[in-house]
């Protein structure tokens, strides 16, 4: 029996580490996972401000083109910004199943941001905060442009899709999941994780997410 192949796309300012625990879990189940670093997102190079949304999209498309040419249909998982890019990929390449994790449709809520800030102050948790401060303004504009360009792709998606959303996400508003569910045209499922925040694959309860993803990909 041939192994399934899965392309996994990380988020804005992030990297493969955001999806590594899920990739490791799926690998144990027999899936071959491909988790590329999108242009500008190598932390050693710090070139995010020198890239644009076209670069991110083209790199992901090139990866999808190469994998599908070698293996035929593949699965596709997109986290946050990677979820937006996945919409484009799913409409142009032979994708068997699509998983959207905290996909970045509605990406900012002042109320949820302040609630997350209070939580961090109370717990003295400033992990990833420095990364936010170092993000070039130009790159943020490019992310906003990507969001605008990708929204028309959503109603064209017809591949079976799992939408997974952390209800405590302080970056992506959970209404994004409802919006996606209403926009997508094919077979679709939606699942909320009450305790999960934005980094849904790095949370203490991430195993529940992993189980749901595996169930969806193997059903």
C-alpha cells in the first residue's frame, strides 16, 4: 500500500515548528509529511521584509506542483496564513483532503487581543511576543493583501475539508471558522476546540486536534 503524502503550510511570521508536532503524529500513522519554510520565514536570514505575498504563494504552489507530479493526489493542511494559501492550492492541484487550522480569515479582534494580553501579563508568558515586535510593517501589509486576494478562492473550494478552530485564539477570530464553513462548497466539517489558542498544534491539549485531523484524513 502506497503511503499518503501531505503538504503542510505554516503561518505568517512562523515556520515549520508550528506544525511539527502534528507532522510527527501523522508520520507515526504512516503519512509522509512535507513542511516547507515559506520565503522570508527563515529566522536565521530575517528577510521577511524583503518578500511579498506573491513569493509565499508561488513557493507553496511550486511545492504542491512538485509533490502532485510525483505522487498524484496529496492531502493539504494549512495553519493560519497557510490556510489562506491552501485555498489557492486546493483550487489548482489534485488535493484529496484539506485541513484548515485557525485559518486567517478574520485575523484581529481588539477585545480578544486585550484578553490575550491580560492573560500573558497574569501568567508572565511572553513567548513569541518579541517576534510580533520584530515583524516588518511591509510584511504585515503583504499579509493583509494576501488575505484580500485569497477570499474569492474560498467559494470555489470543492474538496472535502475539515475546519478546526481554537475558541481561545487571540489572533484569529473564531468567526473565521463559521465564515469558511458557509463559503466552502464541497463536503465539509467544522470542529471547535474550547481550550485551544492560536498555536493550536503546540497547545497542551493538541492531541485532540491531532486525533481529529487523523480521523478526517483516514475516513
